[in-house]
């Protein structure tokens, strides 16, 4: 991976010390830890998942059968019409 962007971030002493300690323990640069933290907090491809969740949450409420067997039949019927 080619790194082409630079970011200047100011940290308080506590965060700096935690990064410095972990980087030393693992034998990596502090920048590696920052990139890893970004990947954990904001995984690549998360936009698609977030958009799908937003679509689900924005869907119009609908009636759902109380009996799971009825629901299963309704889903099967819907799938057969699509396919």
C-alpha cells in the first residue's frame, strides 16, 4: 500500500504515552498504530453496510404474520414471484 496522504494530529500526554508505549512494545512506528485504529473504527467497505442499514430503517412498516409458518410461506411466495 502506497501511503500518499499526511495527517497532523495533536494528542494529549496520556494518548501520546499510550501510543509510544505500545509502539515500543511491538517494535512499530506510532503511525502504524494510528492506521490500525482507523481500520478498526472505520472498516473499509462499511459504507455499503451502513447504506443497507439505513434503507432497512427507512422502510415503510408492514404487517407481519404472527405465525412463523405463515411468514415463511409469505416469504417463499414473494421469492417465487422474483425468480
